[in-house]
């Protein structure tokens, strides 16, 4: 019981410290770049925290659990209704091998049409560097 409480306290403390460090980083980067580039006002610490929260709401959403454990268990919304994943899970070992052979043949065929392919090279590797 004490280990669980200690683990949760450590997790919450780590999360708070991480958020504080990111807020300081946002504030310093904003104050170093935005006023000189776009003539915007400088931010204080709490404005940087608010900006991070606003960007999280607008771009990240708040719908998943904070620890991200849903992704580890396959419960993340990306995995729900993924037809290819469901098909793969229902295949036997022989069907999986056959599927992989078909995919290899498909990519071997399409590799010849790659814009990175060097037509004059002896091997099939993509061109290094290049234009």
C-alpha cells in the first residue's frame, strides 16, 4: 500500500516538474523569438502555462488518460476498428507468411518506380545524397 502511494506521489510530482520545465522553455523561447520576429509582447510564466494548456486543448485534446496506458494495451482509438489489424490477428501462421510474401513481391515491383532510384547503378539501393 505504501509503495503504491509513493509511486503515485512520485508520478504526480514528476508530471508537475515536467510541466513546469516545459512552461519555462515555452516562455524563454517565446520571449527570445516572438517579440523580435513578429512584434508580439513577452510572456510571463503563467501566460506560458496558459498557452501550453490552450495548445493542448486545441491540438492534442483531453480525451485520453494522462499516463497513456490505453495505447500500451491496444485500447487506443487508433486500434479500435482497424480492419487490417483484426484480419492479421485472425490469420494462421501459414496465411501470415503468404501475406508477407505477397507484400514483398508488391514492394519489389513498385521499387522500380521510385523517384530516388538510380537507373544507372548496378545495385537496387536508393541514390545517396542526390538532387
